[in-house]
């Protein structure tokens, strides 16, 4: 097979694969590309989660971890009930929910792995301040898992890797030569700045919106979300990278979007009891 035929074959294959693997994100109905099975990522996430539990210093008792679990349980129920009442497929049906509190005040972060494996660092509690603030952060992180962002990101990575190989073939290996000469991953940098980073900002904004919904239907005051991001902006004042290099929207953009959405979400997504 000559180079031109190979490129045409690969292009058609990627296109047909992409078309057959398109789905939509829950609630927002944004088009998504999913080439990898969710079950595989859930299994890998569970294995990584166990390693984190062994490696990190965990707080296993006390009001802080109890509050995290209480918020999580309310969101588990409310999210499942929302999709049931809406007669929609529940994206959390195969989740094996679990919550840990990691004793590290330097890290102001939280995350939710595929399958509902959640980790909260004690450092973020200095930003959340209260139960509604913590619910805002947890709702955002849970939204990433509910919207299958990890599956989407991994699928995007598959296409980017295939595309860079095709580009290198078209250029007669010139990109590989540049990389060897400079010691830089030129294609990787270009794909990250041009494709992956904007894509991540889309996911982050979607998680902001869905997080508001999940916090609201769980009975929390989502107006506190604005205050959380104001405190986050103050903490990172002058430290945020340029938007084109960042995988996250700036704190100011986030606050503007959240302010626009809050009244709509309060009215449209009241607490589920």
C-alpha cells in the first residue's frame, strides 16, 4: 500500500470509527466521542484508587470525613433519582462510590475518578469553608465522572496519537527529525495547545454547570459556589497561567459563567427529596 492510499485508508477508518462512537453528555447533550469502554477505565481507576489509599495519609474519622460522606451520599441518591424521574439512562448505574480524605493542607484540590472514586485533600477545606462550599467542589468533581470526561479524554488521545503518526508520514518523517534534533515533542505540544487544552476547558465548564445542578438537586445552596471561586481566585492571585496554556477556565471566567447559570439552575433543578 503506498503512502497516499494508507493516509486515505486511515482517514476513512478514523472517520467511520468516530461516527459510530458518538454519544451525548447527560443533561447538556453535548456531542462526545467515546472509543474506549467505560468499564476498562473504571477498573483501572479502582486499582489506582487503592494505591492512593495505601500511599497517602488518610483521615478516617471525624466530622470532616463524615461530612464528605454525607454530601456524597446525598448526591448519589439525588443524581440517581433525577435520571430515574426523568426517564433517562442513569450514567452512575455502574458506579462503586467511595470517599477518602487525604491529609495534605498544601494541596487545595479534590477529584473524582471514573466509577465514583472520590478524593478530597484537607487543603481544599480552607477554600470551601462550609458544607455548601464543599458540596460545590464535590458536585463539580462528580460531574466529571457522570459526564464520562475521562472516557472522552482517553478517546481523544487515541485520535490525536493516530493523527500525529499520519502527519509524520505525510511530512516524510520531518517532525520526527525536528523532535530528535531539539529534544522536544513538537507535535505533542501543538496538539496539547491546539486541541487538548481547549477541549479540557470545555469539559471544565460543563462540569461547573452540571456541578451546580447536582448540588442543587441534593439540597445545597449553590450561591456559595461563587464565593468558593472568589476565594480560589484570591488564593491563586497572579499565579494562573495564560488561558491558552491552561486546561481550566480562569477563575474570573468561571465566576461570570456561574453567576449567569445560578438562577436558572435554582428554578429548573430544585432539591430532590
